C-alpha cells in the first residue's frame, strides 16, 4: 500500500497531491478496507479480463471463497460481467458503500451498475445454494 501526498505547507509541485482533510479521510477509508479484507493475501485472477479490450477496466481477487471485483472508469453506466464465479449463487455488495447490489451466479453474472472512478464489489456465496 502506498500513497502520494505532500503536506499542505509544501508548495512544490504546484497543484500537487496535497494531503487535505478530505483526502486524509478517504485515505483512512482505503487503509481500513485494506486491513479488513487483506486482499493481497488472495489469488489475483488476471486471466479473467483483458485490460486493453474489456471496459470498464476490471481486476479480480479470490480469497476465502469470495471474489472481489475492482472496476475502474472515469464514469460508467451499464453492465459489468462478474467473471470467475464458482457454483451456486453469490450476494454482491459494494464494499466501499456497504450497499447490496444484487445477486449473481456463474451463468447469470451480469449486473447493471453506475459509478464514477471505481466500484469495489464482493461476491459472497449465499448459504444453501
């Protein structure tokens, strides 16, 4: 985990990455999410999406029977495919906001979403399926 911030008193570079109170609050949320999920301990599934062709940009990590999806775009309003899901149904949650997005399975893996900058999803198996 790394950051690129400068103290507000540092005037170089001009219009740089000043650590404002708002940015610090967001940084703390990212660090908390990093510590809670420990995704670097999971398995990166780089074969599921092609960064050059699939839109929006997507990355997947498998960890503890769950799949974590990170989607990136300036702005996105449309479907995303949740590739790499195993058997059964999954509850899909936006782990940045805590909001449930819906459910998915390996054969019904497309969800309509809308986001700016990023969308972080957790697909957790639903018991009994």
